[in-house]
């Protein structure tokens, strides 16, 4: 499959490829250069870092000590709405 590089150095992945690999807006790809110059793009997952204040840490300790099988709703909500650390 042939793709074209635009003036910013970007390429567009065809819809069929994105659908097959589950790539959506904001997905991350790892670029590897193989011997002979072949470029390989591979989808990768990044997991958000959750930073808790003292109150949040206390709630987490309580949840752990309760030995429940799942995380409390407040924690899952904070995790789902967490910002991405730029570091």
C-alpha cells in the first residue's frame, strides 16, 4: 500500500488499516526502523498515571483493607477522567 508524506512530514493511514488495527484519533504508534530501511508502525497502549491527594490515598487504603474484588466507583471515575501527564 502506498501512502504520501505531506509537507509537515505526516502520513495518513487508510481507513481499512485503521479499522483492522483498531486505531482511532489519539492512538499511539511506535515507529521502528528495520535493517534495510523498512519502517514498522505498531499500535501501543499508554496507561494513565493517577495522582491522589491525601484524601484519595486514604480512600484507596480503605478500599484495599475492605478486600473488595473491585475498585470503588469514585476511584474508577477519577481514573477514567484523569488527565495525561506530559512527562
